[in-house]
């Protein structure tokens, strides 16, 4: 029986170890915290390898009935180029039931997504390095640590920016992140940012703001005092913020294509400077 004929099943947290082993097989980092979050807020699907472990995975994270993110499309090296990636993508397209889907694609994966109907609408450039902001970067009125009382305002801002309700993600984020910050003006949350610990670095995201100076202040405040390198995934349209990040020590590491299936991305996305992570938008 071909691996593409094997059933796709819903995975659970008990499959975490096999997901990490599959990531290592593909020379991805074993991002345990990230996978645990995806299991909590998304639907993780996989195909079992008859010889043991997983032959492939894919994650679908729903944001209301009309929008969903696709990520972690992994196929074991021993099953590469057999059509399993396409099979997994067709599975989540069917499960999405007409919702607009989006993902970020490496050059290797992009042809697979194009063959199932995804089109490129943008570019995300991942920057890494030691961020060294100066004091003037964080001078912004209303910038402060986030509190539990800010959650309704954060959720309203995120929904307006992403164009879909992601309350389950925003509720989980304070416990997942190492730090969260907001910008409050006139009693309203106008900016929000977080930083979370990954395997090799701290990831700055999401960064939601009503202006580039506000985004700079959020990033600088979140990064202040961190030890080790950081990662910042920037929408390529934000050229001013990109230039600032590079002046402060971050180097472009790689880029991915932002791709969409089944419609246009909703929301005020010019206010989205960096996603929670490329897996979730």
C-alpha cells in the first residue's frame, strides 16, 4: 500500500514526541513549546508510518468559521516526493469547509501549495541576531506591561487586525509568552506585543501597532534585557521597521512566501508588523 493511501488521523498530545522526531528528521528544530501550543489551539493531523513513527503532519488553526492558518506541513524524508504533502494539504482544505486558508511557504514547499490552489500575496522576512535598542526607541506614552484587565482590549485589537476572532489564542498567549506589553491611549488598547522563548532564541511576536514608532517601542521594550539572540518575522511591506531592526543588529536570515487559498486575507493587516509565529499568523 502506498503511503498516500494510508488514513489521516487527528493527533493528540500523546503524539508530541513523534512530531518532534519528524521535525528532527526534516532538520527542523524540536520546538516543543510551539507544538504544545499548536495542540492546544489547533487541529494536528498526521499519517502513521507503517514502520513506526509518523510519515507526515499538518496543523489547521481555525479563527472563526471563515479563516484558518495552516502550518507544520512535514513529510518524513523516507517518504518524500510521493505525494504525501499534497494529500495532507487536500485533507486540511476539506476540513476547513470553505474557509480562507493562509500559510507561509519555503521555496521547497511553495510548488506543493501552488498545485492545490494557493497563491502568493506577500513575503515575510525572518531576522535574527542580538537586538540592541537605544533608550530613545522605547519613549512612547502609554507603553506598559499588559495585565489581565487588558485582555478584552487586546482581543478587540487582534480581531480588528486579523479580521477574524482569535480569542482562544489571545487568552492562551499571556501564559505562553515570557513578556507582554500594551500601548494604551485614551483608555483604549492601540498596540500589543509579546515575546516567547523558543529553542535557540526569543521570538518577538505578535507585534500589533497603529504606527511604526509604536511598533519600534513595543519591540525595544520587549527585547530589553533579554539574553541571547532574538527572532523577528517582519512583513516585507514594513520597510521602515525593517531598516530600524537591521540598524539595531538583526540580520535577514531567510524569507517565506505568504500564501492564501479560497479568498483574500481580511482585517487591517497594515497594523500587523509581526505574527505570533509564522505557523499561526
